[in-house]
């Protein structure tokens, strides 16, 4: 995993964010994955081939898990979709630098 960022969430849980070629969870390929906060240091893994809007969506999704891990996948996904739709309505574009 290539480390790109480190932070602590609101509960002082340290996380390391990184990219890697392949992410698998319970036998399924994923775009991103966030460790449960019970680990000494959590990891957020992002699929390195993602770019622009797709990467922004996965980053936001996994960050929400890091801060609100108890929320369901459905709730996190609904929050992310709502946020991204609002940006679109406001004509705020996510562009690759």
C-alpha cells in the first residue's frame, strides 16, 4: 500500500490512508475499504486506478466510515450520493488536478 495521508478521527483514532492495486473484502473486489475503529491504527485503502469523481466518491465514503463506523453501508452511501448531488446542483465540479 502506498501511504498518502494520516489523520485522527473525532475519537482520536489514528488512520492511515493509502492506495493499492487490488482491494478484496470477504471475497469481493472493492473500490475502497475502511478498517473498524477497534484496531490500534485504522487503514483506509483506496483502489489506485480510480481517478477524479470516482476517487472523490470513494474517499468521501471511506472517510464517513472512519468517523461514523456504526452507521450502515446503506446510510453512508445515501449520505455520499446526497452530498455529491448537492455539489452538482450547486455546479461545484470535482476535477482531477
